[in-house]
């Protein structure tokens, strides 16, 4: 499953280091406050959690610290990401991490067997998101949740300022990467995401902008 970083020209190792370095910004205090308020209360005592496009596994590590009884799964296209995640220390059982392309292969889970599917800054790059959303809906338990955390459309000046101030990209790299990735990251408005989730058979329970340029949607099968 391709991610936006694969369009940036970075090598797998550069991409890995960038993902590790930016993890605190992507999953900061505002993210976890929202997660604790709108996701965690709906999880059973021993939840099955799946992170689709898991990168280096740091989100699953954080979930393990909060829910050490959880059974964790993570899938990503990049072998270096999976290898990094396998070396992390987890509060609970180590997750099952695999190289897997959800755009061409079904998720290796029974229908109705997953309590939470998380997807961060991945869905926006898929050419055909509805088949992947259908797979997510298939594996979710009847009371399961889909936590979508992704880019929302913004003005070019704001986007370039985000890259400079939050990602700390110096010039000329900020402009070089920013202009190339602007169209990719600014594909969907909040209304577009709401429509897409509804079209895929989800009902949005909660939605909020939890970090600059990104929105969080907590949805359940309708």
C-alpha cells in the first residue's frame, strides 16, 4: 500500500528515519487526548488492534503501553519499517508485523474479528480507496471502530509553513518537497472525507482537527 512518502524521492532508510523523527508530532498530546476520549472507552478489555500502514510500529508501541492486554497487528509496504517495529519494546505481547499490500490483497483477518483499525496519513494516496475501506469494514467487529487520521485541504502558504515550522524542513528542501507533495496531501476536504466514509458504509461518530493540517475521524460500520 503506497504512502505519500514514497512519492517524495526518499530512500527507504531516509523514509524510516523521517517517520521515527516525526512520530511525536504525528501522535502528540492532542492526538492521545482525543483517542482517550473517543476511542479507548469503546474498546473491550482485550482489544484486537490493527494499524494499516503502520510504518515503524511506534503507534502500536504506544497503544501497547496504554492497553498491554491488546493483540496488535501492523501492515506496511516497506520491509525496513516492519524490521524496525519488530525490534521495539512493547508493554504487552509483541505485535504481528508483516509486509502487506491492502490494495491488492485482502486483510488476513476473519470478518468481525478486529475492534480497532487505525490508519494515519495513508488513505489519501490510494487511487481507489473504497475497496480498502470495504476490507476494513469487513474485518471490524459490530461495535468496532475505524480511526482515520489524515490530511485535509489547506492553502499552499499554510502547507509550506507547516513543513517549515512543524517538520523543520530547511530551504530549499522545504520548497522542493513542498510544491511536489502539495497536491498529494491536499486532495480531500473534511466534507470529502465525510462523504467517502459514508459511501463506504461507515457512520462518523466523532471528528475533529487534532493537529495542524490533519483531521481525525472516528467511524463505525453503519
